[in-house]
């Protein structure tokens, strides 16, 4: 009896319960961001919006299975391509292009896509936006390859362009056009109209050998040109401003360097336009099949002199991006989900200094820079 009396007395002395009132911020904090896409094959894909200065997390955007990501130039709108399976392992699957408002972390609308839409590793070459950002171009594979043209104003697909033996989408700098890499060693360009009509594949002359020295299936835009790198360490500069792409320049940047170094990774290069410097992920002891190996160094290549400027030691990076500023900041990602931030010192030939590291952010990632300039 005494025990129960004591308990009742104790309870009566407690302060009245005051529930916590939760609030939601209307907008994320201002300033430059990076978007880190954590692609998932077993659930929702997550896009981490992180502060570019200190890598703190500002919020999350969500997409479906096997997500892809691209951003508008102003960084305010993110487009994701992903799949939603009704029964995960069986039954129908719906592919969706979702338009996200980055400042408010909200979904503005969605567009249902072709069921042939790519289910593949996240790369910048799987989805792209045209010059005025009024059309999206999306990779398809069944495994036959094609590219879907999405009219973003109308909110629908207007054409499916067959691209047999070709892969990737690289939007032209100007106009309604894009290029794609073909297995015969060429780069094919397609022009299209708002009514959905499109040209034939206007192919370049062969500029790489797919058997002896393939190119990585990603590219960086450098003015009117596209920069590609080969498995053994060549930079190939393709001009895609004309009717058909033309090889403008090439150079071998691993010759004379001991250790059998070669490019490797997923989103393995990034270009800084103000300094005309290409950053490339590199791994040693290269062999057949090592083209996806994580990097032990980031090499800074001067595209004017075609010279190797500096080699920065890194740990297992597979994806990078760089800010487009005179004093560039480079961000890297590992397969284990570690995001790193490096300040690239232009006075020291773009040597990188690690300034921040955050672990367990995600894996199979791609980066996008948004917000105010760094």
C-alpha cells in the first residue's frame, strides 16, 4: 500500500506535459551547395543537399529506384530520372522525370517517361538539358539504345531517337542538338525540332579505337568542345558545333610517367573553365578492366599547354566535380560514401589541399554545384 501511495505522490508532483512544436523551414539556408546523389537499387534514391563551404547537410531530395540527376545552370532546379516498381521485384515499373525546386526542397511536377528508360549506374551522360533548358534528353536501353526527347514546357516526350551501337547524351552548347558516343569510334550528332522531327546520326570520322583504347563514357564541356579521356590516358577534344563533330586536338598525358597510371572511376573528370584546367582521377598499375578503379591521385592538366601541372594524393575517389571559379574548389566521392573538399591552389599549379571530409553520405554518386558562386 505504501508503495502505491508513494508512486501516486511522485506522479502528482510532475510538471504538466508540454508537447514540442515542430516547425519546417520554408527555404534552405542561402549560399553555394553541392548535390550528392546516393543512387539506390533497393529503395528510394536520396539527393543530399550540402553546404559547399563546410559540407554540412541542408536537406534531402528524394527520387525512386536507380536515380539519375541533372541541374539547371542557375542551380535552382534539379531533374531526377528514376523508376518506381509497384512490387519491387515483379510487376509493372513506371519511369518518371521529376522536377525539384532546390531552395524549398519540393517536387514541382513529374513527367511519365518511356518504359525503355535506362536503369544504370549514375553518370552525367545519362540525362542532359538543351541550351535554353527547355528540353531534356534521356538515355534508353532495352538493351537496344535510343534517346528520348522531353519537351519540358509541354511536359511530355516528343520523340525517341534510335541510336544503335551508341551511348550517352552530350547536349550541344547552342541550339536543339546533342551528341552520343558510338562503338565504331565515332561521335554522332543529332539535331531536332520542337515538333519532334530529328536528323539522321551525323557521325564524325573515327577518333578512338574501341578495341585498343576505348574512351570513358563521360565528357566535360569546354566552350564549343567536348573533352573525353581514353583508358590509357589521352585527352580527345571534339568540336560539336558544326553539322557533324570533328576531332580538334588530342594529346597523351601519361607518357613518361612511371607507374602505369591511367584514368579510372565513374564521374572521373571535371573541368574548370576560367583556368582551362582539366582534373582527372588516376590510378596506378593499370591493366585491362581497371578503368573503374578508385583513384589514388587527381591530376591537373593544363589544356592550353597540354602539360601535367600537379598530382594531388587522394583516397579512393570515384567521382569528382569542380567549381567554375578562378580559385577552384574540387569535391570528391568514394564508393563508401565519403565526400571530400579540396581547395586547388592556382599559385601552386593547382595542388589540392584537403579542407573537409564527411563520411557515410552515400555511394554511386554524381555531383552538381548550385547556389551563389564560390
